[in-house]
């Protein structure tokens, strides 16, 4: 997520620099065009300069609009991710409470939801792999699922509505 944000910020900065350069060129051409108009030098050169200035002005306006859109979109994406994180954390807290998980089981369940395997969870918790396996077995039993992928799917299903909005969640949450 951090790398994606940095890439987006880099893209925004690059577009902003290009827009600023275009603006400088536009100002140069407009000043030159105005000076030539005052001197009364009408001709193809003046038309080309005027056309270039107009094209650059359109480019500046378009670039500025794109930078603004990217910034707004980045803010919307960040807000959506924050809301999703909050919703998932709240859902986990509620489900762990509903299932009456112990603090250790809730900790292990959270690591499982993050995609960690038994060895990773054991290392992160400073516990034996066998202890983690036993805790995961109790979590799965209390949640009514048979595997880590089913546990993850259970949470995802509650966060993401199905297209038709129908179906029995209890039926779909168990592994086949």
C-alpha cells in the first residue's frame, strides 16, 4: 500500500512538473504573441505562435484537471481503504466475541485472517507450532469452518455483498 501511494505521489508530481513547464511555455508564447500583435506583424508566424500558445493553454488546463482528479481519487481510495480496515476490524471483534474466542485464539485467528501459515503464526507469537495448530482447530470449530481459506471467506462474504443479494451465508461458509 505504501509503495502504491508513493508511485501515485510520484506520478502526480511528474504531471504537476509537466503542467508547470507547459504553463511557462504558454506564458512565453502569449507574451511574444502579444508583442508581435502590438508591432503589427500579422502573418503565418504569428498564427503559428498563437496556435501553439492556445494548444499549450489547453494542455495546461487538461494537465491541471488531471492532477486534481488524481489527488481526489487518491484521497477517495485512502478513505475507502480506511473504512474497509475499520469494518474488518469491527467485524473480527464482533465475530471473535460471538464465538467466545480466548485472547490467544483471537490473536491466532487474526493472523490466520491476514494469511499467515502455522509456522509464521508460531514465530510471531513465540509459540510452538503444535500449540498454534490446536488453537486454529478450536477457532475453526467455533467459527463453524474447516480451514483457513473458509475462515477468510466467511469474513469476506460478510464484507462483500453478492450481486443478487441472496443466498444463505451459513450454507456457503462451510467447505465442500
